[in-house]
C-alpha cells in the first residue's frame, strides 16, 4: 500500500467513525481518534527528524574537511545535498511544533500529514544515499547530472520522423535531450558512477509483467530476449546511464556503473534473472547491480571518520610506482625560481614575476607541490627528453640552472647519487627529502615516429597510438615522452595543462574500439619558468621580456 493509500484509508476510517451521529459520545470518540492520529504523526515526524539530524551532521563533517582542501567545494554538489537536508530538517521541526500544540482540526492534520509524507520520503532517501556514499572512496560529485544522448544520435532519430516542421523537430530535440538526462554520484576519482533507485520489488514485478516477461521460463545464466524486458523502466534507466558514460567519456576505461537497489532482493528467480540482464547491457561498460541483500549493502558502512577519510581520498592514489617525467617537470626541478628567493624585475615576463612573487611570499612553493608527488617513486625520462632538456639549458639556462640540470639528469659520467644529492641540496633554498630520487634515470630505448608507426604493437602501444603519433604534430622529445608512458603503463608527470586534452582528443577521434585508451597523464597545477636571460636587464632597454623559458 502506498503512502497515499494509507492516508486515504485513515481519512475514511475517521469519517466512518463520526458519520451519521451528533451525540456527545460520538463527538468524544471522533475527538479521541483525531488526538491519537495527531500523536502518531508527531512520533513519525520526530523519527524522521532524528534520521535527518544523524546523516546531516555527518555530511557537515565531510563538507568541512572537503572545504579545507578544495577551492570550489560547490562543484562537488555536496553543499546542495546538505542544503536540501537542512531544508527538510527545518520543515520537520516546524511540523513538530505544530503537532505539539493544541488539538488540531481534521483539515490541519491532513495538510500536515501530506507534508510529513513528502519530508519523510525525502529524508529516508537522502539518508540512504549518504549510507551508500559512506561505503565509497575518492568522492568527485554528488548527484551530478549527465547528458545521456549525443546530438548526432538525436538528429538521426528525428530524421526518421516524417512530416515534422522545423519547429517540431527542434521541440522533439529538446524533449529527447531532457529525457536522456541522468543523475549519478561520481566516486573513485571519476572511475565509478553510482545510481541509487528506490523501486519496490512488487512494483518491479508488475512492470516486468506489463513489459512481456515470461514468468517461470528463465533460469540463472540465461540470456533473455530484450523484447521481454527492454521496456521495464529500470532497464531504460540503466540503459540511459550506460549511454551517458559514453557521451561524457573523459578517459579510459569507461566508468564502472554501480546500480544500487535497496528495496530489491534476489529471492524471486525471475527478478534475479532480470538483474543479470541489466549487468550485461553493454560489454564495454561494467555494470554492477547491488541489491538490498548483497554484501555491498548487507555489511555495515565504516565509522563516519573512516568514511570521511575515504571519501576525501588521496590525490596521489592514481600515481604509479615509476613516474615518467616530462620536460616541463624537469624545468620545474632546476629553475632558479624554484630554488632561490628572487626579486621580480620590471623587465621580466609577467608570468615569471608572478612565479617569483609566489615563492617570495610563500603562497605557493614549487617544492611543496612537487616533492610530495615524487616522494617514494622511481623517476625516469626518455633519452630524447634528456637530450632536449640539456640543449635548452645550454641555450637559455643560468649557470645554476645548468648545474642543477647536470645533477638531475646526467647524460654521461656524473657524480654518484650521494654526491649529486649533496650538491643539489647546496644549490637550493629548500630541503631535498631523502625520499625524492635524484638523479632521474635516463632510459636507453629510443622512441621515434618511425619506430612507433612501424612497431606499434611490438612496443606495447594500442593501434590508435600510430594515429596520435602521425597527427599530433609532436616534436621528437615530446613524442618519446608520451609514447613511452603509454607503452609502459607508467603515469607521465607534466605541468603542461594542454597536452592531456590534445592527446585525448586524438584518441577519441581515431580509436578503433572502446578498449583503446590513451596514456595516463598526471598534471601538476603549478609550474616554473627558467630564469635564463630574464635574470639581467636587456641591453636594448626593453621594459619587459615578451617570452618565457618553457618547453
């Protein structure tokens, strides 16, 4: 029975108790029934408020911790989630005040009951969402909206509709776009989407019957014709989510979908078979169906302090034990701006002056950003990158930048690791942690466009890498860096914010299958220029350099 059914039944009972009589005894009974109903509503409101207060307090802890480390916490959707929870909390407190007052009229109780029903459902569902989130790691967003259809697919479907005017086609496009939207929580740093659906088991069974499901005809492991279940609303929702992972693809592999169904069990063999079909909707998208009786929901969530720590995650979790170091990071590691306290000069480029100011004021120290990323990991770079790095230093680097470069990336004979580290420390105003590897190991293999195009699979690269190499316009050093990282599976560390998007665009354009993924790239948000010639006032009296020393 639904909440509305229960309300209707209660109202009918109240009416029958008082109908057709005006005696004092009947009036007393009617008043007594109303009073009892008011007490029941008060108990329900207090129960809902208790649930609300419990989960809202925990969400507040997460938001406080998140806000301390994220500049724009609103992008996570958590503030909105919390605001909605507090809004229901205030509404429940108001209902409790009204129900705690004198005896209310029948009409007042009915209005309160309707409001209470809505608040109770919203609180219960929000609490369940939070209970699910507490079991997750590395939160990206709560209730993020995704578009579940591409413009091209909508245009194709509309083109198949005959005799539509331009206005009707545009309206159809808008309706289809709106209907294709889905919401999901994004966790594991974007690698997993979670969708919670509250359909009841009996309702799902009715929808299956309406859709043509052959009851009792299927066993576990069967592949059931989609004609029997494709029109079930739950199946349509999951299909839209699968489509949304493709439309909103930002990397590889496609996000895993975890569909959480707290009100569904697998007691019914037919329901269990349907859930199996949903898990196999798309071979390229992993769909995990979590029913109310499974281990995901069956085991209690961790304590709130552990859950918050898990949800905050560690931004370094995605790094590999060996890091492939890009030219930009090598520059960051030897720049005088990184290692010295330099006064900005009027003739220097604006970006150089800003970087010097950051170091001088301590607002953003390059070593504090970069050293924790490097700590405890093996550092390598390609020979092509090392050679180009030294060519740049010999052309525009200062004496101290060139010396650091030789210590950091030795091409030939160089001081032993202990001596190199000691001298590197002497050339820096900042401590060098023992856990940061110096020197960087230069790889012996060579990576050229010819070898990549001719031996793509042999080198461990996916077929799409051949097209990226030929269409990317990368110079030899940059090509070697990202192709090595791609082939080895090691994360490429860079402070070049554009390169990842450039490679991703090429991969999306030329990929031959969903299984072809681009290289793993980790971007450091802070960067430093070489000081080089900018350290001295130009002889021609120019006020400001118009270029910077970046690779």
